[in-house]
């Protein structure tokens, strides 16, 4: 069989990193993003620009989709100029966007009607010391996959270009379900770590001291060591994974909880905190910005720690 021609729709933070890996592995890529500058950035990496998601589908056998939210996925997949309008029967679409399971199932059904294979395959994690976008850059992420098992088998060589682990979780929507649960945990880990480091700073304890100590205590987590710590150390609050996206994921988890009759008390708290950050103009920042946001509420800067004066 001839080499599959590969395409990518969505060239944001994740899409740009994937474009580089796909071009390096396959020598060619057809790409599209609504924002011309992002499309040009991918062309700069060696991609061929399409004029629409439909154009990507017309030119490719395998299409990756990396879009921000359910409306974007529905529009880019089902719209007039969307992927399904241009895809031939037998095309495979691997959607790494984080969306709700109902959206995944809706797109899966529309794709199946056209003979197109569709997987929900959202991503997370990475190598030790390189979670999130660092994991995407290192091509060490994990995929959580829902869809048809034979399509999952066919997708593995493509997944292997971008990541190190893939989990088949069941029919369409199950990848999205597990991803929302994963991000529910990650977003809360982030807020808990932020609150703890603000409390530490207010008590006169440097972030570096807490990181060193917590590496050997029950406070240790993958989030702390592999995402929060590297970013806090290098004072890196550029996304990464934006507050807007984290808020979206908690909102989608909240909807899923309601559908299933599961109270999600802590998730709903996270919705409120990330919403407050967005209302403060911080939606475009990386979610670890929460350590500065919560610090601001406390009048404490974790980078300006003063030892308490015990002399009086
Ligand atoms: P992003 O906002 O940086 O990029 C999304 C891109 O999609 C933008 O360039 C935007 O212009 C484009 N876009 C929006 N609607 C479009 C449409 N209809 N047609 C074509 N292009 C369109 O987001 P990101 O950080 O790259 O994340 C992408 C997805 O991956 C999200 O669902 C996110 O939740 C998930 N994710 C991101 C990370 C991360 O670390 N950034 C990690 C895991 C999962």
C-alpha cells in the first residue's frame, strides 16, 4: 500500500508541535487553520497550506484534528467546508481535541455514514520532566482512544509519531470521557499546588524549599513534579495549556457529572476559580498562572518570599 498522505486541522499550541513531528516522520503534511498566521507558521515548517478543512480531507488519507472546543470540532468536521465534506470513504480521522463524549459520538456517527473512520483520541502527559506541551514537543504523550478497535489498530503508526502510549478505552466517546476525568484531576492538582505554595510563601518558605521537601512527602504528584515545578522554576506563564482550555474541560466534566447524576463538588469549585481568572483577563495564560492569581488574592508573591521577623 502506498504511504498514507497525512493532514492536520488546527495549528495552535499543540498543532504546531504535531506539524513538526509529522513533517519529520512523513516528509509532507497538508495543513489548515482559521488563523492565517498559524497556517503560515506551519508552512514555515514545511507543510502545504489548504484553504479549508475540506481541502485537507480532499488531499489526505489520514487527518489529525487539534481544535479548542466542541463548536470548533463540529464546524471543522461537519460544516460546509469541513473534513467530512471532502473526505473519501476509507479516510481515517484522529481527533486529539478535548471535547465532551456526546460531541465525539455525533461526529463519529456522521463520519460512519460517509464511510469515514473517526477516533476520539485526546492527549495528555509526557515523559518525566516534560508534561503537557513539553510532552507534545518530546513526542512522549499518551492517547486516550475511543472508536472502532480495528481503526485504533490502523492508527497506531500515526500515534507512534506523536506519543509513547495509547489506551483503547472502548466505543466512540470513551476517549473523551477518560480525558475529561484526567483533566478534572489535573486542573484540581494545579489549584491545590498553587494554594499550597501561596500559603508557604506567606509563611516565609521559598517555592524551591517546598519542591525539594515535597519530592519526598505525600504531597508529591506527577502534576507537581512534571508540570507545575518546571514552569514555576522558569517563571513560565505563557501557554502551554491555557486557562481558557482548562476552564472548558472543567465545564465539560461538570456537564458529564450532571448527565450521570454525579455531584462534582471540587470540579465545580475549579470551574469558579478558572472562571474568575478569565474574568480577570488571564484566559490566555498558562493555567499555572493560578499561583500568581491566588497569591494576588492573599497579597503574597511566591517570588518575593520574606522570612518572618520573629525578633519582636
Ligand atoms: P489552541 O487554542 O492553541 O489552538 C487551537 C487552534 O484551532 C487555533 O490555532 C485556532 O485558530 C484553530 N481553530 C479553531 N477553530 C477552527 C476551525 N473551525 N477550523 C480550523 N482551525 C480552527 O489550542 P491547543 O492548546 O493547541 O489545544 C488543542 C486541543 O488539544 C484542545 O482541545 C485542548 O484542550 C487539547 N489539549 C491541549 C494541550 C496543551 O498542552 N495545549 C494538552 C492536552 C490537550
